[in-house]
C-alpha cells in the first residue's frame, strides 16, 4: 500500500497532541473500544435480520440501529486517524493494518450491496440465500477487522 | 500464589508468551468476544429502555444468548491469557477492577436472560418490567467500565 505517503502526518500539531501526554493515547483507545462495542452490537442486530435469526422487524427500527452503527463507525474512524497520526510509523508497512484496511473496504462494499440490492427485504419477512450470505459475510469481515486491529501492535516495525 | 506460579511454568503458558499464535491470537479473539457480549448487551438495554423502536420481545433473550456465547469466548481466551502471567495479573489493581466489573456484567447478563425467559413464559410484557430495565443499565455501565479498565491494564502498573 502507499501509506508512506502519509508520513508527513507525524509533523502535524495533531500528531504532536496525540503523542503529547501519557493520557491521550489510552483515552483514545478506550473510546475506540467502547465505540467498537456499539458498532458490533448494532451490526449484529442488522445482520441477524438478513440471516433470518428473526424476520418480523420494522424497517424503521433497523434504520435507527443503522444510525447508531454509522455514528460508532465515525467515532472509530476519527480515533483511528488520530492513532495513525500519532504513531504513523507503527502503521506504515504493517501487514495487519493493511489487511484491516482491506477488510474495512470489502465490508463497506458488502454494506453498499446490501443497501442497493437487499434493503427492500426489510419491509417483508423474506430471507434469501443472498441475504444470508451478505449477513454472515459482514459479521465475518468485521470480526476480521477486530482481529487485524488487535494484531497491529505485534506486526509493527 | 504457588498455584499461579505452577500454572505459569507449564508448556501452555510458555506457548502463550512466546508463540506468535499464542498471545496475539488469544487477545484478538478476546476482543471479538468482548464486542459480541458487550455490543449485544448494550442493544438489549437500549430496547428495554425504550431508546429504540421495539424489537419483538421474544427476540431479546435470544440476543442475550448470543451475548453469552461472546462472553464464553472471552472467558476461555481470558483464562488462557491469565494462566500465562497469573501471579502478575493478580497483583494489578486495574486487572482486579476489570474482573470485578466483568463479574457484575456476567451475572447481570445471565440473570437478565433467565428473568426475561421467565417473564415470556408467564406472558408478561418484557418492555413493562422496570427491574429488567434497571439491571440492563447496570450491565451497560459495568461493560463500559470493564472495557476501559481492560485497556488501561497495559498502561497502569508494570504488566507490559
């Protein structure tokens, strides 16, 4: 990947702030992890509907959950950028981080496919082979994202 | 303490501490279990407290059952991690705070699922049970506290 193009981030005030005290990084990690739980919880609620764990749900409720999932993702994306800025060389040329980004992009495309082709199912009690696949694939991808995220430390240069 | 020292000297502990498949894999799976257990507990609490449009009530204990599977994954990986450095963990205040909060979370999770199942069989509306609401809020608070304490283990004390 071309993450070394972002090495200039280490010279920014943002990077300086993240690395400025012993408190900022752990605090950001706590926020990242708590937000991750909101994200995964909401993801489960939505994906379980696609899988057919339950079928009789209101699409309005799924929409509410989706907002929470998107909000939690935004928090993690933002804190993730701060991690990257604060310790850029930990992430550059790190296979665990590169795989994590790849999995996030794949999961994003999977979610886009759900939005474009499968979201109409929520107004019914229908479950299709494709929706089951998309639901399980989503859970698997995001579990992979968590695993890779945790592995970053062990693959840092 | 002797028992913990014995555990630390086993081949399994050695594997956890030195193998690339040991500590990193266990800690990664521990995070997946955390996200499932805490995430689903949080959402059941949001439903019970009316912060989301209702999900058919019979699904709430089913979601908590999945949360318990996540917790089981955490328990197994957590024990394996503990065995490798038990004598150090047991003297770490942050770890002890985390464990106390996890204990409350686990009891809340098990109790809540059992209670909701009982209410279902006696045809009581789960959404009108104030005790369930309160316990689910305790569950959210203790999960969040346990996650924060868990992260801080790496920074407070001399474990890492």
